[in-house]
C-alpha cells in the first residue's frame, strides 16, 4: 500500500508539473495578446481622432455652403 501511495504521489507530481508549464505558456500568450491589443487600441484612437477631425472639417464646409 505504501508503494501505491508513492506511485500515486509521483503521478500527481508529474501532472502538476505539466499543468504549471501549460499555465506559464498561457500567461506568456496573454502577455503577447495584451500588447497587441494595446497597439490596436492606440491605432484605433489615432484613426478616431483623424476621422473626427475630418468630419468636423466636412461639417464646417457644408455649413458654409448652406
């Protein structure tokens, strides 16, 4: 029975190590995805400002014509 306990413990230790590696990989991927998301948000913010500026100029142009 003692040998079975040792084997069971060894098996669990192996599973734990595999899960820890998977978790570390997922954390690294999350870091990469977060960086990409921040870059995308920054580009969208710039595009939004440019679009608002463009629309503002267009509205001023049409208001003068009207």
